[in-house]
C-alpha cells in the first residue's frame, strides 16, 4: 500500500504540489483524462519509482491507463448487474460467458504486467500458472528419452604398399 502522503496532498489540475518520500511530485504531471483510480495508480507508480521516476515515466503512464481501463470495465460490469452469461454463439441461442467477464480478466492481466515493469510495485499475479512443460523437461525421470549412444569411428590401419 502506498504511503498516506500520496492521498492527503492537494491536487491542482492533475499536478501534485508537494513531495512524498523524497520524490518531488511537482516535477510530474498526470495524464489528462484519467479518472480517480488511474490518477491514484499514476501517483503510486511515481512514488514507487522514486528517483528514477523521470526515466520510467512512460511505464508509470501505461500502468495508470491500464488501471483506469480496468476500473471502467469493472464499473460497466457492475452497472450491468454483474452478468455471468449471455445468449450467443453462432445461433444466438446458446448460453456463453458474458463478454465483460473476459474483458475484465484481460484488463487485470494487462495491469499486472504493467505493474511488473515498475520497481517496488507489486500486484497479485492473475491468470494462473502456465500450461505445459518447457522443451526438454519431463514429467517423471523414468520417462526421459534414452541417451543417444555415440559410435566411435575406428580408423583402419593403412595398407603398407
């Protein structure tokens, strides 16, 4: 959780006018158009980046927009009554998962990836573990392929002629 100083400072046109834990916040301007969740995410990212915030401003902005988009999608899903399924498919008569559920899940994964770029900012991983094994890994030791035997080439002695 970010320090309270990020939330208790006045905001003037998207610009923080004080400092927080050694970061001069007045040097940064939040992207215009962000809603409250995106603005809070932007200032959290700037604070987490600390002294290197200027070098990673694009990453902080991308993270803020991804959080903003996630908040918009969640709000749309809640306003729609938190639907689980809808009629769809090729005939339009089959129950399929509601499209907003998939959109929210994709937005959560994207926000987590953006957060990984920012030093010191941790977000719970979303999306489960990867499927399959990497090339060369085996499920059990007895299932490993037998090692290939190398044949030694034995040179024939030269014919003395």
